[in-house]
C-alpha cells in the first residue's frame, strides 16, 4: 500500500479550518449546509473531494495537525494511502486542476512505509504577520493582523526568551474545558521588523512585524496566545520579565489576548530521517 | 450647496466595478439580483448606501471615472452635494462605520465651488502589479496578475517610450463597438522590478514588476491593453520598436492582449489649482 505525502499551501480565509468537522459538531448545522451553497468547507474535505475525482473513490487524507478557521499554510503536510501502485509524477497538477484557487498542492511524493503526517512530525514552524501602521490594512486584511500603536521589538525579544525550552504551556492554551496535553518544547522564537515595500501597493502598511516560532508541537491557539501576549509586552502593558510568571501560573487568564487568525501561517513541518 | 470630496481606497475583488449599472444593463439580471444576496454590487452604490444611512436620504456620488470589475484603488476621488452646511470633521470615520471592510474613505473635505471629480481631473496615475515568478501566487491572486516567464524590463522600457505624448490610442482602447474619444496624453511610464520580500509570506513571488502610467485621461481598458502589450515585448514576442507601428495602426487587433483586472490600481487623481 503506497503512502502519498502532499505538501499543501492554502489561503485559509474562506475555510472553517483544516479539519473535517465530526458528525457531532455538524449535526445541528446540517440543514443549513444543504440550504446554502456558501456554507464554509474545511480544507481537508476540499482536498479529499479533489482526490475522489482522480481516484474515483473516497480517499481519507490526514494532515500534520489542524489549523483554525482563517489560518493559512505555506507548507501543510498531509498523507493518504492507496491500495495499488500509482504514478505520482503528475499527481500535484492533477489535484490542482480540481482544487479551488486558494488551495495548491506544491508537491506530491511517495513516502516511506509507516509514514504518518501527524505522528512522524518532529518540529513545526509557524509565522505570524502583523501590519504595524496607523492606517488599517485594506488589501491584506485577510493576510495579517493589525496593530496600530508602536510596538517595541526589543521588549518582545526579551520576553520571548522565557518561553524557550520545554515547558507546560497551559497559560497559552485555548481556554475551553477540554483537557489536553500542554507540555511542549519551543526551540526558537524569531522576531523581525521590516519596512513595507513602496512598490507593491499595501496602502499604509509602513512596517511589518513578523514572529517565527519553531516547536516540537503546538497546543490549540498557542501561537496566537503567545503573539497576543508579546504584543502586550511590545506596547508596554506587560513587562518582559512578567512573561516568566505568566508561564509558571499555568492559567490562561494570566496571559494576553488571542491574536487574530488572519496573521498566522503554518510555514513548515519537519520530519526526521524516516 | 456644499460639495464634499472623498478620497477612497478599495479592494475591487468582490465588486463589479465602480460605476452604478444603468437600468438598461441590469434589467435582464434583476430577477437574479433579487433571488441571491451574493449578487455583486458596485462600489459607487455601496458608498451611496452608506451615505444614505448618515444623511437619511438618497445621495448621488460621482467618481473621477469608472474602474472595471476587480480593479482596485488607493485614491479614487468622488464628490457629492449637500443642500445645507455640514460638519465633515468626522464624516470619513462615520462613512467607514457603514462601509464593508474592502472599501475605506481615507479622507473627506469640502471642495471649492464648481468642483467635479470627473470634469476637473487633470491627471490620473494607474499602477499595474505583476507577480513574476515560476509559482502561481496563491495569497495575492486577487491583488496582482501573474507572468511565469522571464520578462525584460529594458525592452519594456524601450517600447514604452513610443507611447509617451499626445496620441490617438485607439489600438489600446476596449474593442467594443461603442465609439469614444480616443486621444489622450501620456506624461510618464515608469517600469520597475523589485524582489519579493522574504518576510511577508508571498509564496513563490520572487519578483514584482510594477508599471506606473500617468496620463491626462485613460480610455476604457487602456492600461490593461498597454500592459498586455508591454509584457509581450518583455518576453520577446513583440519588438520594442513595433509598438510605434501598433500605435499608428489605430487598430485594437494590432496590440497585445488585455492584462487581467486584478493587477490594476488607481493610484492618484490630480486636480489643478481650483
């Protein structure tokens, strides 16, 4: 049984996230989904539908992890199994022909035996993009978040040091009642500022602040909660050293707000030698 | 009667252009527009609807010129008349409160007596943005056009020189049967290349080609037809000096194809001392 690995980029704006909704979640909304064609789909379903058109049967695709509604990806990884050998040379372009313009299969390859996009993932990198300017970004409103007040990169960098290493990140985990594992390892946090390009007309976006986080795994809403907290640090509402206390409190209420989904990109999923 | 001048930015992706459709044009589609709430509106109508909520009566807004479906603006100018004095200090933010996120009033000011956004316009500047890269741009697909093959900026610049000055631009005018004035004056054509930013994740967009055109006025589809022709020159299908012949032929069929609307931005409308 060949296992096919897909590298996928998507603009998550018009989707309710990566993950197929379970029957339990969608049952109350199923009437509506039949009534309106504008019901939002998941990215996983959209790719499964495209694969079904190629393989003439239902294909179950598993991703490296879910991304929330409105979150984007430059390199989400997913896999599926086939019951017989298949020439995948032209698979990526074949799938793209059936995919809408906001999802693109960058490449398709046959994976080694036992490969699983989620269980074999060793590290992931997320990027968060903030348009830091007085004027609200009009053209990139779905592609970044917006912070209108000045933020100090130096303070944010100092605060981010306390988050490096293996910790219980309960303070930065989604605050729903679901009990989940909350220990993970952050390897790197990079925070950069860059000037807006004068050429490409991103009106009013004078500065970009870009935050890259590399970790062994991410908890639900973890990047967005960290970014929300770092922005509070950047504008002087939280002291950099207080981030250490926020972490040790293991209480979501101690950290800053959850930053909007629009600025978040899954940049890379890394696998060891398989 | 005060005349109010508005400076407006919009993402034209989800609109069927600036101009309100006349009754004659929409009559066949009116059934559909009642049936579906997703019928595309014009930008002019959307702004008029927002103003109606503020002034509690129908306001007729006139723009400096129409932009086609999918064309954007950083600074469209429009005006409307009021029958009594009005404090416009907070007008821009009041209108923005009623406008969707893809239209923004940048500023509102009282214009001098006799001001007319279209008749008084002396120059306009349009910008055309091309994502010039092997991979199709996913995130900026509505904000730029895409040319996958290499294009020579030097050749495009040489060709553009033949278009400067006052000419009959019939070869670059929309090829419908409507007879329109086709003489106008191009003051400047600027063609620049810039590297894609490594930070903001515009996947695969390694280079941008940006074309700025400043003219006394623009014919229907003129920028897009000029850009389509210049791209043909840039990739070596038309010789730079042949653009001179294309111009003198006064025949739309002699020029290159019409470039997609998504890359086009109305950048500025200039008025003399009024």
